[in-house]
C-alpha cells in the first residue's frame, strides 16, 4: 500500500468486509504473521467494519448510508456504509467483481457498467457530498459539485497526462 494512502476499504462478495486507517492495517499486519507473502485479508478483517474511528476535526466529504446496487437483478453492492473525510486518501481493495468500480460509479452518478451492456436496475440508500444528497443527481450535476470520475482502461484521453485527464472531468465546472 503506497505511503500516500491514509485509509483502506476492502470489498468482498459485494460487501464491505473491512475499513479503517492504513496505520491500523500495517500495525496489525506486522503482528499477524512473519511471512513476507502473508495475505492482507486477515489484517484487514481486524480493522473496524462499519463506521470507523474518525478525526473530529476533519469535515466529512462523502458519506454512503446503506447503499445497495444491482445490475440486471444481480446484487453488486450490499448495505455499504462508508465515510470519507477531507484529507483522507483511500485505497479500495477487492478481487475482480467485488464492486470497486460500481462503488465509484455509484458515487459519481454513472448509471451503467463500463461495458454499457448492463443497466443499473436498482440503487438504494443515501449518498451525500458535503451534506448534500447526490444519489439521484445526474453525473454532470455531481461534477459541478466537485466529484469527477476518470474511467479505467481505454476510456481516458491517451495523449493527456493523468492531471490533464482529471481536469477534463471538470470541463463545464465553473470552478475549473
């Protein structure tokens, strides 16, 4: 886990199985097993699940309450509760199909999967950005509020830098 990451969220089987500060993860991992190839999973499971300990001074940026998402009747996210505070840098971990991309697409308001073949048929729960409910807002409205989503793979501008791709997500935003 890179040193810039301050917190970790792990998804497994469409649910959050662990979340919390990176420091707690590393401390638990050091004491868990002397084997260099030890899996992160045991250490992650020991982190607080659900609401993690938050710094009272840092304002809440994004909150998800009991978010459920399914595509064509297949549940992808189940009862996700997650709080991100300003200044935190999260790593979202999970195997393929665990719901990482769906989590980010749900926050940014994208209604479809990357393949465009499956339409989201259910999204429940509440998502707040700076206290404003955003779960029913269009992606363009979510961008205006300050969240951009740069898709993985070939859905970026290949001749732009990472920073330029991120700025492109804010085109039309009066703050850009």
